[in-house]
C-alpha cells in the first residue's frame, strides 16, 4: 500500500549563467522534477519550458534547489509566499501563476492554445482520427466501460505511432 507523503518541497530553478532564481515550484521529489522540466521543454510552450530549452541549446542545465520542506497541506500557501517574496525583489521569475493550484497559463493563453489545437485537428486527418478516438474513449468511460473495438483501435494507433502512444499497446 502506497502511503502518500507527509511532506513536499518548494524548490527554485536557478540559472547556471548568473545564479539567479528563475522559477519557483512544488515537488515531492526534486531530482525527478528537474528531469520533468527538462523533458517538458520539448513539448510545452510555457516561459519556464522555453527558458530550459534555450539553456539546453547552449549546453547548460538549470540547477534545482530546495527552498523549503513543508507539510503537504501547507504547500500552496508556502509557494505563494515564496513567489511573492521573489517578485518583490524584482527577480525575473518565469512563473505565470502566483502559486498554489492555479493554472500554469493565463486564460488568453489557454484560449489561443485551444484555437491552435482545433485548427490542427481539423486540418490533419491523423489528428482528427486521434481526436475522435479520444472522444469515444471519454464517452465510454462516462458509461463505465471501453468497447473492445475502441481498445483495438488504441492498440493499432500505439503500434503505428509508438513514440506518441506507448501506453496504449497493452490496452
């Protein structure tokens, strides 16, 4: 039985060029979170992801530093306070949100992203097929099951595009 952790960490991402704090976040495992930022930089367009990608392009990696170990039920407030402290110091933080469980993008960014995704879906037959498949999965999950036909289509997509859907091979 997995017991959820009692503590979590507020961390900072540090620019290796000048030692400045560029991002404040929360993680249960700091080393895994740094790896997550590095992995995310190729598929996300947030300011922190773009910054990490730029550093990697210069053969540099941000460092991660534990700022505070905090009880699980107090992390949101702690993160907000630390972000606010850094913003008052006029540091150039890449955080879009003020901390806690807020969206990582502004409403305008989410709307623009949705419009861009809709254009991609409707202009590319493969993306359209994937969108329809995901919609069928969602409908099936609402009814409490996924049809064998849908599972077969998921497996076929995973075989055809293993880099996009490796988790679907065993469905």
